[in-house]
C-alpha cells in the first residue's frame, strides 16, 4: 500500500484532490497535513476522514517536528504539496506570511522528505533514494508573470513573478528545482491556471461573485474587468496531478491549463445570467437568496439579478493582465486534456453553491466579514 502525504488537503484544490484520489485508488493511505488557516476547513473532507486509510494531522508544513513525526509514523512514498497562502490580494497586505509558508514551508518538506527517503550515496557523492518515491510541488502559472494580447506560457517561459504571492510560489519552485539538482531528489512541479469548482473559498472571483449575488450585494470588478484568466475545472487539475505523480518524467515541470481564456467581466456576467436562469427555471433555488422577501402571493422576485449589480472598483496593485497556458507537453507526454467544458463546469459549480450554502456559511463564519470590509471598504 502506497502512502501519500497531502499537504493543504483541507483547502480548495487539496480537498478536491483527496476526494478524487481516494475514489480512484482504493489501496492507498493518505495522510492530510493542514494547519487549518482561514482557508482550510476539515468539514470539507469529513466523509473521507471516516475511511480508516485516511488520517488528518493539524500542523504547519514549516514545522520540522510535525513533518518528521509523520515520516516516522508512516512509510511516505509521495508528498503532494498544496499547502500555501494562495490569495494575491492578501499577499499585497502581508507579503511576509507568504514567504514563510510558501517558500520556507516548502523547503522544510523537501528537507524532511530527503532525510527519510535517502537510501545511500552514489560514487559521485549524491544521495540515492528509496525506489518509487516522489515529491510533487503544486505551483501556478502566475510564476511566469503577465502576458500581453497574444502568446502562451510554456514550461520554458522565464519566471517573472509580479505579485508577492507569485514571487513566493516562484521561490518555492526554485528551491524544489535546487533540491532536484543538488541532491537529485525525485520531484515534479505542476503549474496550473486558475481553478474553479466546489469548495472554493469565497474570496476568489467566482465564489465571491456567487456569494454576493445570493446576498443581493454589489459585484466588485477590479479595474475595467478586461483582465484575462485561463479557467480550469478543479477535477481536471486533480487528474493532471495524479498523472504527473505516477507517470511524469522525474525532474520535469508540467503546465496545466484549460484552454479557456475569459475576461473577468465576462465571467461575472455569465455567473449573473446562470444564477438568474436557474432561479427562474427552478423557483426552489430562490430560498437561498438572503435578502428577498416573498410578496403577498409568496413569490420571490429575481429580476434584480442583472448586470446592474456590477460595480467597477479600484484596481488591484500590480494586477496581471493576462494568463494563458500552453498545456501541450502534458497532453503529448501523459495524454491529459481538460475534459470539462467551461459551460458545463460553471453550471455544475453554481448549482453546487446553491445546494451547499451550509458549507459557505461555515467557512465564512469566522473573520470573513472583517476581511471583506478591509479589502473592499476603500476600493
Ligand atoms: P487554498 O487557500 O484554498 O488552500 C490552502 C490550504 O493550505 C488550506 O487548507 C490552508 O489551511 C493550508 N495551509 C496554509 N498554510 C499552511 C501551512 N503553513 N501549513 C499547513 N497547511 C497550510 O488554496 P488552493 O486554491 O486550494 O491552492 C492549493 C495550491 O494550488 C496552492 O499551492 C496554490 O498556490 C496552487 N494553485 C492554486 C490555483 C487556484 O486557482 N486556486 C491555481 C494554481 C495553483
Ligand atoms: P482571483 O480569483 O483572486 O485569482 P488570481 O488573482 O489568482 O487570478 O482573481 C481572478 C481575477 O478576478 C483577477 O484578475 C482579479 C479579479 N477579481 C475581481 O475583479 N474582483 C474580485 O473581487 C476578485 C476577488 C478578483
């Protein structure tokens, strides 16, 4: 039985990965390590944690004792590192936390994996490792910087991070590459475009827009809304990670992208129109609208769900214009393609939010309101 250490497994992509991989491979052991920051929620993987082969450890990836004790207890074969501070806006407010978690945390994981996986030394003095082990770093296309109107990021595009978040992820990638070169540690790096899907924390564009619509709040669009992101359904990302982990060539970087570029304003308009249509076609959904009172006949109006909700607010500092991934390497080498069409994925995602308001309320019950006022109050 192979043992996987999945860090950040209570966050958005990590939790989707825990769900995906535990369904796909029955005979594996998963150890989820997560510090349960504002972005982590154990309830998201509650069902999975009932499985005797899936366990949870609360702790910081940067804590040598916590990580060592996991390697002492379990014969870890794979490390998949999702744990990170992941929100660009927060990185503008508090860059240091991003460097601590994303760079030093990654380095700590690498160090301990190296220690426990080392089997000996070769004739050139390099460590040799127990067979079949691998460290996979989950990275982002944001390390490549920002594109103009044309072109795509490939794996050979020079790193040119521009936000503190992107710089911290690029720093992490470089230390992973350094361990691969200096210590011959078996690694892969995946660099993915913007994910969307269930369990996405409502500080990121799509879930924040859905939440605000349901609450009858304005929909803040940064700048002119013309910035472009390349959206990928989260399960397609999980499939890519599974493929790279088991079949990727050791030491390689793989870009993962949806071939699905959209301007932010188009995403916001589409989300509005889908929610309105769903509410019109299935009046039962209207019960999740927070501020609407039924009229005398018991009807809840939905005609206010329209583009008038959009408000253009001050732009993000250093707002990257466009991201777009060329995923041809992972397609050619590993046969991966983005399977979920955006129109299907966004509909599934919105329905999920309409049907899982309990989850949204749970994850936003802490400091969310304070965060929202601080981030959007002066825009
Ligand atoms: P997220 O913010 O939803 O989840 C991050 C998780 O990491 C949370 O559960 C949090 O509690 C945990 N965590 C934070 N600091 C920790 C620490 N020091 N020790 C242990 N756990 C800690 O993030 P996400 O969107 O799921 O992103 C996961 C990974 O994928 C990140 O590395 C991110 O950079 C990368 N990524 C995200 C996207 C995207 O669109 N969301 C795209 C490309 C790459
Ligand atoms: P986000 O979801 O934060 O992801 P990232 O910055 O990592 O790409 O933002 C996606 C895009 O949406 C980005 O161009 C910023 C923009 N945006 C808004 O216009 N309004 C918002 O309230 C948020 C959170 C993001």
